[in-house]
C-alpha cells in the first residue's frame, strides 16, 4: 500500500501529479484554511504532509499524528513549525530555500520604489479623480538611486538585494548575526554595521531575517526613534519582527517618513490603523508570488516529501538530528 499524505492547501496540478506517483494523496484544492485541531485530525492517519506557512505544526499536533514522518513546508520561513518538537517526535521537517530568492529580492525592490515614490498613494489619487494636471510639487518622494540602503538579515535574499542595489548606485550597509567573510562583503559591496548604527545611517531599511524568539519586535519604538525622520522601512521578512502598533505611531508622528510592508503581525488580520495611513504601502504577503517561483516552491516541497518517505534523506532537512530516530 502507498504511504498516505496530506497536502494541506491548494497546490499546482503538476505538484499533485508528482506526489500521486508515490502516495495516496488527500488534497485541499478548495484551499480551506484548517484550524490546528482540524489539521491534527487530518494528519491522524497520514505518513507525511506538504504544508503551508499558515499551518502550525507543534507538539500538540504531532501527538495526534502517530504515523507522521515528514512535514514539508512550502516556504523558506519555517516559524510555523516547532522544529525541536518534530525532532523529539521523530518527524523530519523540510523547507524550500533558494528557489524564491530572486523573486523575493525583486519584490523587495518593488516595495522600496513604491514606498519612496508614493506609487500607491499616487494611484489612489488618480483613480479618485483628484488629478487636475501636473504641477511642480506633485507627489514629491525620495530617490532610491544613490540612497543608503540598510539590510538587516544578510542571508541569501539579503545578499541578492544588495547586488540589485549596485545597479541603483546605492551605498549598502548590512547587519547580520554573523558578519560575512570579506570576499562576500566585497561581492555584495556591503559594509557591516552594528544594528543601531545601521538604523541611524540608512535612508532605507530593509528587513530580511527569519522570525524567531530573538527577532520578535526587533524593530519597536526605540529602534524607530533611532531612524532618520526621512527614512523608509520595508519589511518582507515576517510579521512580528516589527511591532506594528509602534510602527503606526511612528508613521503618524513623522518619526520615520514611510513604510512598505508585505508581512504583518497576526496575518491576515492586520492592524486596522495601517489602513488609515497614506505613508504606508501594503501588499498581502506576496514576496515570492510569481507563478514560476510558487511552482518551484510547491514542487520542491513535494520532492522533499517524496525523498523523506522513500529514502529517508530529504534535500532540505531542517532537523538533521532526527535522522537516527525517525519513526518507522
Ligand atoms: C516564505 O517562503 O517564507 C514566504 O514568506 C512564503 O510564506
């Protein structure tokens, strides 16, 4: 009998076809968002799961899924998975690094430009019929070219954003848990700064680090107050890294000039005050959402699931310590 797996949210037909060659698949092409209890019930008789970053996998779910051997996340960020709990339970956890780097870097620049040049505010102005003709001081914004870009989180995506910035003749500063080696710094033309120094010096601050207990509210009232009143903050990493209530206050009071956000605390129920502000550009967690990239993410997760259940060695294993204790 084929192993049974759950695909928790809608995926591409080609992804389901790939999985169907190896498994008996229970899919969710209606894309219903499962509660944690519903997810646990669906996993009760499954050997594996291809899950979305909106699915929470913790000890309470794993306890109710005694046959589960792999959870394959469709996403590079995996703060939705309690990895130590997976290891303790003998369950492999995987993610999809690499395949979304360029698309997220592209959207990061999209938000940087949209925020600095007030693109969504300008479009609303035009659509509402307010535009009566061009005038010199219309929709004045900030230049992106030549600005100082501060990247907090200099992993794959941060480094790719830094390389995009070369074309805009920007000065690039970065902060990271671990300083990059000199060759990588030179390749990215990026200079290391302590976090507070970066916040003080940058014209545009971009957040690109994982969400962990250490990065919860990494940007709050204190950090926003360190930034220039003319500065722009862009978050394409994860909700929770920025204290959204503190950001609303900073945007209202002119502590910083504007923000571009793709991610929010308590998604999809974002802080309603954000919707009342003109100096914020908002997108619904779409940084990786180009068609080729979303296909590559889903198919990478499928390949991780297949490898986990057929060879026991998935390519993007997050908990290698699990290897000698995977459930049989
Ligand atoms: C990721 O891969 O982490 C993206 O944010 C999609 O959730």
